[in-house]
C-alpha cells in the first residue's frame, strides 16, 4: 500500500489498516468445500512459492525477476501472457466464450524496509532506492501473499473452464507502493490492448484481523493519498541577531500549527480527513538562521471535493502566515503537490454487498465481517476510476495469528502494522482464504447463464 518514503524508512506505516469492527477470532479455516480441499492440496507448493517471493523482494518498478517467474507460471496454465506492460507489469488473458470480462489483480513490489521478523526465509536483500538511500528490501505489506493467492486463483479458474464463460484477465501490477503502477499499466493500454473488464476484484492482507477472516467495506474503502511539499523561504543570518532575518523555521512552525485547523475547524467531523506533517527540514548549525525550511506532508481524504479543499487550504494558510510574518512577495512559500497521487478506492455499494453475500454463504462461522473505511491508500482504485461502469471490489483477508490477536485485545501486547519490519502474517491462512474467496467470486461473476 501507499507510503511516504521517509515514513517507511522509519518503519512507520501510512497504510496500516485502521480499526475493523471487533469480532471473535474465527476458528482455523478448514477445507469445508471442494474448493477449500483443492487449495489445501496445493498448499505445500504454494508455501514454497510464498517463501521464495518473500525472500527475494524487489522495489517498485524493479520487479523484473518477480514478474518473470510468475509469468512463467501463468504461461504453464495456458494463459496468453504479455510481459512489460506499464514497465514490469504482466497481463494474462484466458478467453472462454462470450460473457463478462473479469480482471483480477495482484501487486508485486516490496518496500525499503530491513526485515526483522526472524523468519528462516527472511529477506536479506539490500539495494539502493532511486533516491540513493541504501536499504534492505522486504515484503512488509504482504504482497507476497497477494501474488501467491493470485497464482492459485489462476490455477483454480483455469481448471474449471467448464463452469464459467467469458474472459479472465489476470494482471500482476508493479509499483503499488509508490502509487504509479496502475496508472502506468492503464497508460500502456491495459483497457485498449487487452479486453476491457466489466468487473475487477483484488484483496489485501490485514494486520489487525485474525488470520483467515475476511473484511469488506461498501462505498469508500481507502483514501485519497497526496504528498505535499512546502518550501518556506526566509532571510538567513546570525542566530544572535534575529532582527536582521526573516526566520523560516519560526514561519514553518506557524504553518504547521495552523494547518491543524484544516481538519479540526474547517472540515465536517463526519467527513474524515488527515493533514500530517511528516518531516520538517531546516538549518545545519545552532547559531545560524537558515534561508529556507522544507515541510513534507501527507494528506488523506475520501471525496475529490474534500481533497481539493484541503490542498487549497494548505496553500492559503502557507501564504497567509508568510504575509503575517512580513515575508516579501518574492519569498512566498512554494506549495508543491507531488505527482504520486493515489485516488480513493470505492467499492460500489450494491456490488460490494453482493460479493460479500457470496462470501458469507460460502464461508461459515462468521468469517466475513463488514469493516470501516481506512485512511490508507491503494492504487487498485484507478481501475474503477478509469471507467466507473466497472463493478469493482477489494476486500481484506486477516493475517494475525489468533493467539496474538487475543493477546493484543487483552492489552498484553501490541501488533505490528503493515509496513513494519516485524509484520509476518500467518501466510498459509491468508493465501488459502484469499485463493478460495477470489475463486468463489470469479466463478459467480463468470457463471454460465
């Protein structure tokens, strides 16, 4: 999920899943159906694939080996496979008569995080980010479980062609973590070079739900994500003679404080929003007032109207505080909205409830629950935004071992979030549940009429 690089390097998570409705931890998922039995039969091989993907992560836009090894598996399943779509993306198409076109997506990229899970197959990969920062690389957001379940779903659906009609489009997407991959695949002709979907589904592992539990959210499910830079200009000088300067640090501090009123005093409390200053960079020595300071912000919202209101408010407050500080016109703060915007993810409510109903009827024991929207971001949203006639649905699959969740609920411990160097989902339950769930949905969407 989307992150700010500085936050990730500090092992913080902007995409950690927010509070889901509290529900009892489900019983260990069992093979209660023919599909479940088929997945269970494949689990040894799936876990081998998972461990390989986990131990060999690749950063955004560098998923070359990951894409190649998974493309090979899709070709073996008799999909028509095209590689290097939108950079390292993979599109696999299986046509099976006339009918709907279903897109199923998994994301491939890892994160610049040094793994500290203690797993025997923990990643030891080290590399440099595009910014030149040396770092470890880890699947700290669970994309390795996404890809493994994706491959099993492709296998299950390919083996059941007599049960469905239509076109299956399986895509492996790069660069979700930097909010670019879905856009790059669309710009490279995903909806023109390949069959355009009538339906799109995906899942994400969850770091606050019991392993094997499924969560869904009708309507807005995840937020708009914007990264904003504010360059605060001033006039530097000696710290002993501040009267000869225009101190950008003091001005920056005023801006930080005033920005908090955008949510607390200008935003409807029933329309959630977040304005967080994640970095304040200025100066190099105790007794020198610098010429400039730089603020790095993350902005979260659901509606496009709220997004524009927040961005306008940031510009207004930055300029207003500068005027109040006596900064001349040629040194007004510069507000830059970065191009790595991720739009909010929307599950059309009627379709979401329909998909949830299918999952509830298939999985027993209350394993499917409705969850609250979160302020994390997911560029799966772009596949729906590109054509809102598409029925789109993303859901959660819990990855927390039941005993750890119970201990956390009792206040005995805390849980690592997504993007944490300690996040290690109970992968077999995530993979088994997600594979079965996506196959159930796929068979219904493409069912013979």
